[in-house]
């Protein structure tokens, strides 16, 4: 609903502020209007449109749709900033304008006939629209380059008071929100695995939203994760998108790659002399949208020694404070993408108390990653992708 409304308003704004200024001729404007109407309909009714197209058309349609969504958003941002700047300048000029002296009787009787240079106004309007078009296109190009560039590495130390001295310095590399699908495929995955292995962690934590498609379509791309190498192995928990794509099938496939899937359970990392619990929970969406059990912290903690240090893998940062009160020393999450694109990068904090980065609650911490990939528009502006390396200290 919101996407459909946003598509209508956004495309109306683009037509009024861009097409009418830069496109001349009735036929050309009608053609541009037709394209905007079609894109509005596709964005608001993607599933229906896909069902009407021949088999195999979903991939190209999705790529075109999401690319245009990002480009249109960047154009709207550039135009809004331009209009805001013009309005501010007009306000300043109006406030600075000196009051005119009282007119003489003869001047007062004379009719007012202000001269408006329509040619100059038209030229300025076209220049502003053209500048916004170039700026918006440049922003979209940068966002696409940033999205497909290697993720930045965020490395930080997290104090775990109950961590055994023998495990001081244990490192966890988090990979999350990769969204393997139409855009992110084997080449990107191979590079991501190589970059992650270079960090030489003690274990890998893959915290959901790994895929946007089923195993037959994407298994060959995801198989790159089999090359992850670490002392204690790789662990996975489901995200909401993994449920859309078949959580049970993907869990079985990942297990076949040697990746341990934690579905509301915990495992011990280390040995009898020095260990911590790695706890994994299913995503909330399992219970909300797929009539499955979903998130169950009680089951995940069943039989656990509360005196042992514990790290929780949970896709969404929700419920962190409850998990902290249940003895989780560190929660590792993703899901938010840090907003992924402006202006969502500024708004994400309104939706999520813990939206990106490290937060504390008492002696417990949560790290919320911006993610390695992207969803929707193949762009990132203001929220670069990241691989996270967390070093645990006693």
C-alpha cells in the first residue's frame, strides 16, 4: 500500500518537475507520461504483473523495476533538495527586501504592470531541472557502484565479563543480509568469501536474509559459502526473506555445505575447560507469516548453564533487551540495512531502537550490521555494505 502510494506521488512529481521542463513536444510528453504510468503500475502491482508474463520474465522485470525504483528515488531527492533551496532563497530575498517608499498621488493612480520575463523564467526552470537530473543520475550511479563494491570491514572489540580467559580474543565474523538473487550471484559470493576468509576469524555467523529465491535457482551461487574457513566453523540463522524462499529447503542445503543451522537451539564453542554458548533463534516471521514456530528464545536456551558466556544470533534486533535480561552477553543481528538509501538512512532510527552499530543494555551488547548486500534498488547511499569482525574480550 505504502509502496503503491509512494510510486504514484513520486512519478507525479517527476512528471511535473522534470518531464514538463525538459521534454518538449506533445507526443514526447505523452510517451514520457506513458512510461511513468507503466512504471507506477508495475511498482504497485509487481506480483500481479509477474503472473501475467511468460515464465522466466520475473528476473529481467525485477531487475528493471528495482533499478528504476532506485533511479527515480535519487531523482526525487535531487529535485526536492533543489526546490527546497529555491524556496529558501526566495524567502531570504523577501525578508531582506526593503519596504518601498510611499507612492505619490500620481504614482498611486497609475496602473501596475509588472514585467515578467517568461523566456528567462523558462530557461531557469529548465536549467534547474537539468541540474537536478544530472545530480540525481550521478547519485544513482554512485549508489550502484557502492552496492557492488567490496564491503567495508568493521572491526571492534566487545567486552564479555563472563568470557573465560582462555577464549579472550575469540573473533566472530558476521555475514548478513547478502540477498543472493537476480543481482548478487556467484562472482560476488566468491569475492565476499575470499574477503571474509582473509580476516581469519574463529567462527562465522551468517545472520539471515541470505537469499531471495529457491534452492534450485540459487543453490549454485550460495555454494560459495562452503569455502568459508574458520576454527569453529560457520553458523546460520534464518531471516524473514529465507522464509519466503523456503526455510526448510535452505536449511538442509546449508547443512550439506557444512554450515550448521541453529534453529532455536544452542551449541557450545570451545572445550570443557573454556567455552561459551552460541545461541541461534529463528526469525520472527516464521510465526507471523508462515504459520511456523519462528522465534523461540525459551527453546533455544533450554538446558543451558546460565553461568556460561553466551552470544545470540538473531536476524532482527527486536527483543534485545529481553535477551539481555535472559543472560545473553552479546546479540549479533542485521535486517535493517542501516536504511540502505537516503532518506531511509535518516528515518530507520524511528522504526528501530537499534538500527545500525553497537549498543549496550547493562552489561550486554548488540551489534546491528548494515549487511553485505542489498534488497530492492541495487544501490547504497549513506549506508555502505559491511563485513563485521567482533573480537570478544574477557
